[in-house]
């Protein structure tokens, strides 16, 4: 019998497995696409629901249950599926996300699921739901996988639409926003202005190509501004984070967006993550004037040989140059760093320490290099027999004992020590004060700040607390403190959040 219940989209992770403190944007896009297609949709974010009470209390029968998950959330997904099978015996379970996209066959062997949408699913999921409602054959839908006769069937890959403006604006109100805001300490949500990344980094690719294609596809300037302003009005935001993998890769697009933001004097500040390659002073200055507070860069290592090995496509000198411009222009910076790369040693860590003392990021986070499934790094390590046995949940770069590459003469204890060394060398309090002073000294910033305070009076108190915290700690808290692998940071200021690592079990 075809499923007659609603579509229920489930985010199965608990909050301690999430590196960022905002709702899963991909699930919000899917909910919007399904509603646009006329479907009844419910969204269950289990981040703050460790007992899965919401999952057990839906009362749904004959539903189509969509579960999106990453590799580190594998056990959470398995547990959610078991609960769904218990409360809804007629459930149709559809998987999505990066893990099943790159490891579809093994995922079906390990999880009790019926179907999967592979890669981008704003078009394939509504099409699949319509086919299931009609009692049709899922083999007619591109970009899906399913079980049939004891084996897995995979349909042809769907085309990636060039016009992503056709996807409706995702509505975050399906998620427990106030819980996220309270834990973060300020009101911030994420959005995409583009999809895809052309870089060839071995720790990401070709997984990103499978998820989003090989070309950058961008929203129009009008769509981006409309979404930013709607989010600010609807949720009284302090910040928006542009979650693009590489926001500033196309300078004409960035300049057009910033000019439009200046023209409309949008009462909102924002931050981005992007690559240092291709950035110049005029672009950085314009981004700051248009409301960009902070730029996060994948620095990874201060050793050029290590950067080359991971195909980072950047020179150490470029990193230094862009950070110097950001300091001079008063733009705050965040450095993403990795320890445990191929060729890592005390000597390479020393070079990274030297680089950090030169670039003086406002904030940073240090993760363990993790060979995520589907990436070049994973395939090389697997072919060489370097992957130790372990649960999928250990493939999580934020854990103290994350799945890592075995290195000659380097132990897990060494990797933890390397992380401590990189954090310890970042005592840049005077630089942080200068960066903040330069940022606030810009007339465009002051003008925007006055408008922000008119429409969002609570911004002043929250921003003051954030700035104060950043000056006495290590900059903006861009990641969830509950996931920090450094127990010495403590969690006393985060009531109700339990530190969790892979040794805690599923």
C-alpha cells in the first residue's frame, strides 16, 4: 500500500556532535522544496532531544521518514531508524546526506533503510515522494538508490540545476532556534549564497563534487539580499553566516553583492568562510564596508610541503598576505587548522606555530586530520591498509580520539599535544583590540551599526558580551564548545551540555 502519512524529516544528531550551533540548513531546504510541491511536512531536530521523545510522540503512521546524516552521526541515524520502525511499522525510510551519497551500498548493508537520495535532493526527494504516493517505481527517479531483490539499485545521477534561485528560501522556524541562540549567546543563522567548491583538497574531494557538482552555482544578488533581510526581520538576527564552501571565489559576484548591501543599507552584520587565494585589498575592504565582520580561512598548516600534499592550492606567503590585509583593514579573522596531516612532525608543527605568530588570527580551531569516507585521503589510506578498525562515529575531526592517519613516530597523544601547542601560541590580545578598533573606526560600519541598533536594540548587549568574551578567551566562539576535544576548556558555562567523545559510545 502506498504511504499515506506525512513526510517527516529527521536530524538525528545530539548537540554534542555538531561543530556549529545553528540548525541543519540542508534539511530546511528539503522541507521548503517538499512544501512547494504540496507535501505535508514535519521536521524533527533531535539536537536537544537525547531520549528521542519527539520521535516517539509524533503519532505518524504510514509516513515517509527522511533522515539526513553525516558519517559521525551514523550511530544516531541507526538509533533513529530503530525508533521509527518501532512507532511506525509501515514507515518508508529514506536516507540522505554525504555518508550515504559516497557509501550507498555499505550503508544499505548496515542500516535498515528503504531508499536514499544521493547528493543534492531538492528535486529528487519531492519526485521520489510523488512516485511513492502513486505506487510507482522509484527506478524512474534520477539520483536515488534502493533495495530490490536483496541487492541495491542505483538510478542515473541527476543533473545539477544551474538556476538555484528556483529552490525556495528555507524556513528555520521548524527548528528549536531559541535553544541554539541561547547556547551560542547571540542570534545567528546560516545561509548559502552559492553551492560547490572547485578546489581539490584531499580531505574534502571528490565528496563535494558528488554532493554539489564540479561547478560553482550561485544565487542572484536579489535573492541573497531578500533572504538576508527576511531572516533579520523574522528572527531579529545579530549575524548571518554565509556557509558557502568558498564565498569569495568569484570577485565580480562578491563586489555586486556588497554594493547592493551598501545601497540598501541592510541592517545586519555577516561573516564568511572562504579561501585566501584570489582575495585582494579592494575586495576585503568592500566586504567589510558592506557588513562583513569576520572571514574564516582554511589555513591548515604552516608547512608548504604539507599544504602541497593535501592539494590545498595555496602558498604560505598568500596566507600571510591576506591576514595582513585583514588586520590593516580591521576585518576579524578565523583560522581553521589541522594536525596529523601526512608528513606531520614536531618540525612541521613548529612551522605552523611560526605562521600563527605572524598572521595572529582573531580566533581559531584546531582539528585532527580525519580521512572522511569518499575523499581522496580516505581512498589512499584504505588502499595502503592504513585505516584501523573503528566505528563510523570516530570519523569526526572534533573528537580528542578522532579517526586519524597513522604517522611514523607520531601517536594520538602527540596529536593532542600538537593541538595544545597551536592553541598556546595564539596569545594575541593586543592585536584583537586593534582589529576591533579598526573595524569600529570605519564610517560604513558605524552607519550600519546605528541602523542595526534601531531595528534590533538587543544587539548591543549581546555584542558587548561577545566582544568581552572574545578578548579574554580566544576570539569568537565559532564552534560548539561541547564538541571541543580539549577538556581543559571546561563546559561549566554551558549548562545542560555534556561533553561527548567516541569513548562514550553511541
